[in-house]
């Protein structure tokens, strides 16, 4: 019998870091109160300003009414546009830099919702990036700003810094151990919000949880970033401990989840995106546990993105498909990607009775 | 793209055929009314008579109190002993011929419950076999017999022929199409009973259904056998049609079940016997559909038997294991048996939109 490999817990529990700033022009109604003509005027002021700012010269920019439903949904799946913004049409636009690290939504809830996003645990780096864009834009655009309150925003919950910092965390072990609710409650008490994959009111698919600050008023950006970073580091520790606990106390249970996930993904003929995400989460955990010889996080991340409904349809001649056909296409795609991936190799410690028998 | 193979529907829908006869000695109380000493006396009369009959010379014979719980349960899983008989101890016995086609339970509900069992759809052949044993025994033992009613039995439902003829049917397509309840109702109206894998009051695991006659009084054996054989042939036709319907109307659904079953069995780390049976049923269907290159019905049947709790423990040093350990051992065993079995190969007709695109 081969000796069990000691699995390492790599630092990819924090999938991505994101910071968004809400900004508005002074003297213009907020988008929700603005008439169509107002919104178009605002867009005509903001859009060229964003496109001309240093670093955004080669940005992708589209008016929302120029995008098809599939194109909009692809942007949502990439976390470059909010679900709310995807519903917008004339008078709203999006500007995204080539690296896809910066995105500015024009006339979402505010005149500008600009975000920086990077993979991994890099909140401060992301903040520097978005802060630079903000500083450059503020030189060109007259922001609605109150010396007493800070940045003015359409919704009072954003007044002040207008900043929401968030990280997407992959917490499969806390879910498997059934500790996740305790964590969510503790995080909420610290004034942070826990949300699902697509933000407010969405489900935690694929064991992904978004942690973000709730308050924007009365605290400086670096204080907020410090606090959320510390909480995230704590959650990461909890997830790491949960993984070690699982491996120590019940390796067969966790390996079973990983094995079945692989078996289903490699052989299903029809599969929903929800089931796909949950199973891919298990593959990802399996990679962290060094169980797969020929599977990388990059390939799982790619599968995760490519199997979402809009990506799937975009890669299939941009054709709108009914869910049943999507589920078949998704299964075919996943199988084709996993044909060369050998089944996971587990090293489960012998049962007690087996040890005794030796 | 390879041309879709036209799947053949082979004749293995009838897994096994069985006929049992209930017989009692005249002048002795039925086992349920007999005292221990009576039962022992009956056993001492019946057992040597059975062992000396032609064809039973090399039979396996055991008093039930000589068997361990695992040994008894193995016999139940082999359908050689009823669950009721397995609960018996002193004063009850079992005699089984070497081919395992004939088994006589002594002091079950009746003094003798003798059964013939063969694989496939061979009810009449099985009847000839058990009838021969019965004829030979009747020359040695004074049966309780009424010229008006026929053979006397402990339970009035068996009086007359004392015969129960049954066949075990594998009906996955009728289950997948959700037509099975209609079939069960129709069969019941014809005076036949539909039961699960282990007879009365048991679940239909692995999509296996036992069809048997209800009445034993007022009809000759060959009339009963004729009627049940015709009904079974009808059900087989329905199952065949259901398979063709599935392949024609929704191949992806049925292939999905088969693919997932393979994927789970080949990768699970813990699995109950119930889930195992249901998934093996899908592998079996996949073999019928010619989807597996290196899997045979014989190997699936072997897995089916070997993964049942008592067989599993018997093959594991005869050691009594808690269910959790059994589930792990079962998964390990199944994986080891499937390592060399390549994933099923499906040929799903292209989607309508794909056809249109060509």
C-alpha cells in the first residue's frame, strides 16, 4: 500500500478580490430619478471621460442597448456587470479595460459604479488600482461630494466612501462540516455581509461566498479594508482547519464527495449549471488535496466559467438554447474536457479492524 | 461522428424463475403450532428423507442453529432461504443441492418449503425439477393431503397446489418512464402479486420486481404456470417497448442515468447496498444498450451479489462490520472491480438545432 500523501492547503481559498466605488456627478439627478434624456446626457459626459483616462485607452465600451441578452449575461457571469445593470438599456453603458481588472458601469444605481477585480486575496492592491482610476476621473468630472458626509450616492447605504470591498471565498469544508452558518452569523455580527455568487439575494452556489463591508459612512477606506481583510484571513484559517478536520476525522466522506463529483461530471449526459458549480467546487477541493494527477485550478475555473448559461450559448454559435438543450450541451462540454483526466487517487487510512488484523 | 449503434434488447429482462411447493407431514402439527420437541422430530424425519432423495446426495445441509447470522443472511441474499426461515434456530434446517437449483427449508411456515430456482425465463423447466423432487419425496414421506382441497398448508392461502411460481424481472425502463405503477396495477388485477427483491413487503431495489401467483386453490399447476408465463411475457414486451421509447424519445435522459451510475460506482468512497443495487441496475441496462465495451452481465450480477451486506462481510474475513464500514468496503470493492472498465460510449443523435445547422 502506498503511503498516504499529506495534502497541503494552498492559498486559493480566496478566489477573487473586488472593490467598487459609487460616484455621481454634481447637479444631475441620480439615474433612478433621471429622465431618459438626462441619463443620455450623463452618459455622454461620463463615458468619454472614462475612455480617455490613462489605462482605459483600449477599453471595451458599449451602450447597454447595443448588447444582446447573451452578451449582457456573459458580463454578469464574469462579474464585470451587475445583474441590475444588465437589465438596463438606452442611457446606460459599460467600460471595461483590456485586462478586465477595471470596469465602470455608467448609470447603474449611481452615475458611476467603478470596480477593480483581481484573482486571489489582493484587496489592497485592487483598492490602489480603483483608487487611481477614481483619482484620475475626479480630475475630469465634478463629483457630488459633501465635505461632511463624503461621496453622495443614490442609496443612503453607500453615502460616505461609496466603497464596497468584497472577496469571493471558496469554503467547501466549512459547508461539508456544517459550520458555515456559524461563520455567516459571526461575520454578520462584525458588520460584514455574506452573499452568494452573484451578490445580494443570490444563492451560495459552488460553495462560494462573497464577504463585503456593510457600512460606508464614518470610516476611512483603509480602515474598512483593514477590517474586512482581517475577517477574511480569519475565515480562511477556519476553512483550512475544517479541511484538516475532514481529512483527519472523516477522509472517506470528503473523498466520497470528490470522487462522486468527478464521476458524475465525467459521465453525465445532462447537467444543470447549479449542479455543475457544486460538483466543480468538489473537484477544486480535490486539487487542493492533491488527488488529481492531471487537473489544475485553471482548468476547473475555466470549466466553471464556460459552463454558465450565457458563456455556454456564446460559445455555441451565440445561439439561444432552451435550458434542456443547454444542460445536454453543458454535459457534453464537461465530458470532453475531462476525457483525459484520470480518476482521483485516494489514500484512505485503513479501517480500525484492518489495522488490528495486522 | 460515429453512426449511432442500434441497440439490441436482449432477453435478460427475466433474471430468474422460481417455483416453490409447500408440503406438510400428516399427523404432525404445523411448525407454528408445534412445540420444540415436535419440530425436532419432524426435522429428523424430513431431513434424512430429503438428503437421501435422488439428486440431493451431495447436498449442503445445516440445522439453522448451526449457522451464524452472516451465513444465514448470505443464504437469504442468494434467495435460497426466506427471511423468515433465516430467523429460525433449533428445529429448523436447510438442504440445498450442489447446483443451488433446489433448496428445501424444513420447518419454515410449513414442514417443507421446497424451491427450484434457475436464471432466466424457465418457469416450466423449474417446475419439472421441483415436481420431480416432490414426487420422489412423496414416495418416502406421508404428505398431509386432502382429495378435495389438495395439499394442506399452515396458511390457507397456500392450500391446494401449495405452489408459488415467481419470476424476478428487471424493469428499469418501465421505472424510468414512470409506467411501472400501471403495470403493477394491471398485474394485480390478473390475480398475480408484484413484490420487491426479497419477497413480501420488501422494496423494489435495483428495479427488480417479483411476479408471482396469488391463488393455489382450484387450479392445476400447469394452468397457473401457463397464466403467469403469459403475463410475464407481456411485461417483458412492455419493458422492451419502454426501452425503445426511451432511446427514441429521450436517449439523453436514459444515457444520463447510465453514465452517472457508472461514474458514481467507479468513484464513490462510500455507498449503501440500496444505492449500489439501483446503480448496478443502470449498468445492466447500459450493457443491454451495448454502451460498455468491457462490462458483462455476469460481472454486474457478481457485483450485485458480492456487494450485499452478508456477502460483503463473508468475503471480508467473515467479520461483522457496522454499516458505515460496510459502505466504505463496498465502495472500495466496486471501484476495484471497475478500474479496468472504460466509461460508457454514447451516440446521442444531434440536437435539432445542430441538424438544422448542417
